[in-house]
C-alpha cells in the first residue's frame, strides 16, 4: 500500500510556498529601499530572521515530530498556558496572513485584466480561492506537497526567462536607475520579514511527514537557500538593466517584465506568464498554509481546548472539519489593505516565534537527555543567542506598527488587544478543561 505521508522533496516545496510562493510581494521593497537597499535587505534578513528560525525548527521538529508542531513544543517546554498562547497568536495571525494571498491573487489578476476584478467582483474571486484551497486540502497533506512541486516549477519558469534576458541586456556603463522619490527602509524591512516568515508552519504536519527527524533539518536548509535565491536573483538581474526603481509597485512584476522587454511582443507574453505565475503563487501559498494552520485547531480539539468535532479526519487523514472552519473564518477577514495585513501578521506571528525560541532554550534546560537528531550548535548559549536577531527585528516591527492606523487605533494597539484577549480567554474557562499534557 502506498504511503500517504509526505516525503522530503514535497516537504521542501510545501515549505517554499508556506514561506515564499515566488518573488511576489517584493515590489514594495524595491520601491521603498531602491535596488541596492532591497538586495541588501533580502540578503541580510534571512541571516538575521530566517536562518535562526530554521535552525530552531530543525532541532525542535526533529526532537518532537508531533502533529501540532510548535504548539506541542511550547506546551511541553513552558506549560499549557503558554501552549495556548502560542496557538492563539498563530491562529489570530492567520486571520490576517490568510487574507493576504487572496488580496495578492486579485491584485495580480486586476493588474492585467482590471475589468474582471472591478466593482465588488474581487471579493467573489477571493472567496472562491479560499474555497478551492479548502477542497484541495481535503485530499490530504501528501497531495498538497506533490502539487506544490509542480506549481513551484511552473511559477519560477517566467522569472528564469526574465532574469536571463535582463542579464544579457544590461544597461551601458554609467547608466543610473535614478534616485528614489520616497525612502522607507523600515517599511522595506517589514515587507522582507513577512516574505521570509513561516518556517515554523510546516512543523504542524510533522505527524504526516515521512522520517521527520531527517526531513525537517534538510527541508529548512534547502528552503532558506531556495527562497533567498529566488528573491535576490530576479531583482538583481532587473537592476542591471537600469530600470527606474520608482517604477516598481505592488503587483507590478508584469509591468517590470514589459519594461525590461521594452513592450515587445515577447514582453507582453512574459507579462502574461508572470501574471499566471503570480496567481499560482498566491493559490499555492494559500493551499500550503491551509494545510499548516488547519492542524492547529485539530490538535487543540484533541487536547480539550476546542470542540472535539474539529479533530475529525477523513479517509485522506485530513482534519476536514478544522479545514472548513478555518477557511470560513479566513473568508470573513478579507478587506484590509496589504500593508496593514503584513504589519498585524508579522507582529502576532513574530511573538509566537519568540515563544518557540523560548521553548528551545527551556527544553535544553529541562530535558537535556531528549534525543535530538539535529542540534543547534553552540550548546545552551547557541540555543539562546539565535533568538536575539529575530527579537531585534520584532522591535523594529513594533516601531513601524505604531505608525500604521487600523480604524481608530494603530496596528500596535490592535495587536496588543488581541494578545490580551488570548490571555483572557484562557483564564475565562480554558484552564478548567482536562489537564492532560498535549503530547508525551
């Protein structure tokens, strides 16, 4: 009988979609920081943000390869209260995170064919994408992983063509892309953090991965390299053509392709291919994240935090009730602007990641004999030190969030209210549920 578990290559592909889904969403970094600034940000951010997270995930996922991933780690290391807060921050962050991909999907479609998304039709398209991904996930994690391999190859192909052409048509010596009209380095860093975020999300399906102790460390290493390369190479290649950085805008890769090809027929064709790739990227990321996030309520239901019905699984071993419930919640959260979604997502999800770094250190102290097929180098000091750079970047996020209004309050204040709500929910009744540990 064929195994239903996900193997290494599909896990790498699914992780790529969870984190990146192609170089889409990077346009704002170029417009905010220019080519040199964007490339510097995209090279430094993975070292300070992605690599520490990937190392942490590699150790904890190989030591505790359980369904529920980071929720299980934090609950085991720090207790039920913090385990619940970890799950709450992740699920609340997902409300904003999962509204981003239908927004990007519609933005790219509308950029190329505005009449299709005009008026209120965009909301129907966005909801339809959420529904398609929900149905797709009912087929199981292995199907999501295999489809991610195919979609990854298709979406990266147009960028390989664009980068190759741009390198062969570099600007003459002394040509300048011109000064930026408006510089926002913090905004560029914030967008980069979002584009490099999500390495821990693939851990929630550990129970559905073949040989997770070996697969996760390898998937993290390959994933960081692949994401950084597919981000930096296309932008660096376009920069070599001398295209003005002010010409970049959200959802504007198709315009970049047309400009590089000087609006030739080949440029129009490539712009169409990039638009299709963008929609594939948004759909693939939405699909992979539906898989990752839906395992959280399913495991919380098993542990008594949520109704038991959410733990029900179908013949494909997919938690079908949790998938449908999550998808319905995400569909209701469509509508905020792209930057506001990113600010709230990075703030809430970033705090959950800090709890995971705390769990890494706590488990080193509390359970030094726990088998760890992969171990973060440097002993206890190394395990503690790798959390410092992400913490510094989250402080920058908090500074930026203070300047981003969301209705009558700013994003930082809204984030604080959501965090406080998680604490209140726990003490309002969740603590009276059965006191069984999430996992042995």
